[in-house]
């Protein structure tokens, strides 16, 4: 049997349970609780994107990776006498062999890349087969600047070096024409560190010596995703074409001329040597170019027009905002319509809005993103609308479903935009806060929900 004190406490407990302020605090707590699965959703999106990158890397590894073409560079060893003073002050001379590295006076590259899309499961990777033609000229050496004795140059031990980032992509055994002679190209397995991977030519320049040297060679080259070049000529000219209609020009230099259409693209670069971060010739260490490979190179990336993971991630970052705004709309509807919604029912609605992002992710991997967004949004709105119709009256349920649809349309527009996303988002949030202020001003916060 209840005591008089317990009987007096029942109205107080009921009054507290029906408090508008307490309900608002509970809704805020539920929103914070739902932060936990939103973090997991973002982690899942990143995991799927990493899986895509892994599959693309596997395909590229079997075909050939991103290609960076460098060179040619002429390496000339020379003898010189170096004096050393001992403790007694006497100077002794010793013959040492050093190397002077010479870059071409002119370098002209023309290329045509035929692309292909390879598939593995639900993932795609872009690969290409490029026909590259390289020509140019080494000018006669100016030996006064480095202070080299012409008689000390070992012309018979000269090397011409070409760099290629993935030698697996070579489809033929290239040959190079130097002057009037033709030479084979061999991979370098010595300690030469001019490029990350080196192709070496051992020409006999004893009869040519310092008279200037024309060169030319062709490469039948496989690669994936990106094709880049290093501007080694005093004047470097590159012309590239492909049937791929979604290129991204990357690197230190953008093309001076480019045309991109549905049938493909053409691009042309022309660069004088004062735009390069390395000299025309130098002696000593041969790692100068390797250090500048990424900083000075340029080229094109063959982009797949697929950005579902990026868009899904951007959408997921708005998850807490959508949940909070939906809960706020439901709270105002609950108060103004005088129909109570249990906190557990709020939690179920929040769970449905979390599952929406899993639907969006899974459908976007099979369909285009816009269709996946439409399916996931429509399914979520219908589910929540039907649930609310069983709790509230049909008119309130339809109004809340329309509000939720508006939120999803708003987010869809935001993630499609780039430059105007911040402006549209800030204006939209300002209007939403203004509407919430309007309805909150009409509420009697001391009133009970029952």
C-alpha cells in the first residue's frame, strides 16, 4: 500500500517526466549517442576506398605502374689531379676520376596514349599503352666553366642514361640513335643513382668527341593512371594526345595548349631551362635529378569519373546535422501537436538515419552515385514517414517526411557543388536556425507535454 508521501511524489515525477526542457535534454543526449555510429560509418567508407586503392594497385602492379620518363643524360668521366697537403706541408698529387653530367640542349617528346579500363570485381583501373618518340641534341661542351682539361675526358667510357619509373612497362627492346650510330639499351644494375630506375647506353664517342650529338629513340610503353615527364632540355617540348576524355594535368607545369573533348585530349608543354630546379651540367654527385623527380615533373593523370566514396564521405559528415534537425522538427511537432513520442522511438528514427549511409555506400558501389542517393533517401524517408504515421497523425507524419526530404535534397545539392558549397550551406543553416527560433518563441517551455 502506498504511503501518503509516495502518493505525493507521483505527480512530481510525472511532471518531471513530461517536462519540455527534460525532453530537449534527452534528445540532445540521443544525438550525442548517435555520434558513435557516424564515426564508424566514416571509417567504413575509408575502408572501402582503401580497398579500391589496393585493387587498383594490384592491377597496376601486374600491368605496369605510373610512368615517369626522364632523360637522356650524358655522363662523361674525366681525370684530374687533386693535391693534398700533409702534416709537413708537402703537397702530393693524386689522379682521381670524376663525372660531369650534361643535359640536352633541346628535348622534344611526342606521345600518343591508348587507354583501356580493366575490371576486377566492382572496381576499375585505367591503364594505357603509349607510343613515345624522343629526340634532341647535346651541344658541344663548355669545359671552361667547370675547369676541366679536355685531354682528361674519357670519351670511350661515356654513358647515356634514361630514367623510367617502371621498367616492366617496356614492350620492346629500345634502341637509341646517337649521331650516325645506333646502340642498344640495357638496364643498369650498378650503383648508379641518377634516376630511380636507369637504362644505360654505352656509346663509343672517341671519334665524335666534343662536336655536338643528335639523339633519338622510340618507346612502346605500358603504364597505368599517370604518365609524366621530367624537363631535362635547355628547351623542352612535349606533345601528348589520347582518346581519354577525362584527363587531369598534374605536376609543376600546366600545358600551354590543351583541348579536351568527348573524343579525347591533346596537350602541349614548352619550357625553357630557367624554370627547372637543377643546372644544365654539374660534376660530382649524380643524385641531383632523383631528388627533383616529383618536384619538377609534369604530365597527365587518366582519371576515372568515379567519386562515390568522396561524395558519400561528404554526405556522412553532415549526418549529425541531419539527425539533430530531424529530431528538432519532431520535437516541435510533438509539442505543437500535443502527441508524445517516446525517447526510444527517437532512437529508432536515429538508427534508420544511420543505416541510410550504409545503404548509400553499398548502392553507390553498384550504381552511379545520384541513383544510389535517390534510392537510399527515398527508402529512409518512406520508412520514417510510415513509422511516424503510426505514432502521430498522418498530417504531421507527412509534414515531417517532407522536411526530411528537404534536408536530403539540401545535402545533395551541397555535395554536388565545389566553390559555392560553403556559401549555400551557411545561408541554408541560417534559414533553418531562423525557423527554429520562430517556433521556439511560440512555445511555453514551462508547459507539460501531456
